[in-house]
C-alpha cells in the first residue's frame, strides 16, 4: 500500500507537469489547466486518505490477531477480571460477615 501512495505522489507531479505543458502548448487554457489540476489534487487526496484508512485498519487487525495468538490480555479483558475480583471479594466479605 505504501508503494501505491508513493506512486500516487509521483503521478501527481507528472500530471502537474503535463497540465503545465498542455497550457504552454495552448492545448488547454490556464483556467482549464488549473481546474484540471485542482480536481486531480482532490481525487489524489481522497485516494490517499482511503489508502491510509485501509492501511490503518489492516495494521490494527494484524496487531489484534498477534495479541490474540500471543495470548496477551487486552485492557478490556483486564478491566473485566478486576471487576470480577472485586465482586468475588465483596461476596466473600459478605459471606464471612453473615457467618459471624
């Protein structure tokens, strides 16, 4: 995916050069060239953001999979265990109070 981002950045520069060349040769007005480049820039930004989001999602999923395979306790699991321990302590405490 990172390669795709790099290629998109290279392509952006090449398209910008192409737009300038078309304007210079008179095949496109300056306004058309500017509009063309702005639209292209928006499209590239959108693609970059989509690619970045996909990459982030993939990394997060890979980390989750690794953590699960490594049998590492997550924060939520740890919170659940702490809550369960508190409840058990409370139940034991209440049980010993009624036994007295």
